[in-house]
């Protein structure tokens, strides 16, 4: 699974260390928000499906055990 930080805004205190990468089946990516006023977190660039991601909140992303199957009607 590949990931990309779309808008990595470094601050004076936090900086930016990782902006892209590839995870294999044993890896996970842990993200901790340091945004004072919150901010969105979303996948696949679909901002309508975003969640608020405020200071101190943590998200862990990893490859699912089961594959998603999209069925078009």
C-alpha cells in the first residue's frame, strides 16, 4: 500500500519527516495530529468522507486482512 501526504505543512516546532512511502503486509503507519484547530483526515482524496483530526488524536493505517470488493450496480 502506498501513501502520500498531500499538503505537508511544516511548522517551526514540528517539521515534516515523512511525506510518502510504501507499506507491506507487516507494516503500519501511525499518525498523531499536532494541529491546534483540528483538520481533516481522509483516504483516496475524497474530502466528503473526511473525519476531524484534532490535536493528540492518533490514527493507525495498515493493510487489511481481507480485500475490498467493489460491486457496481
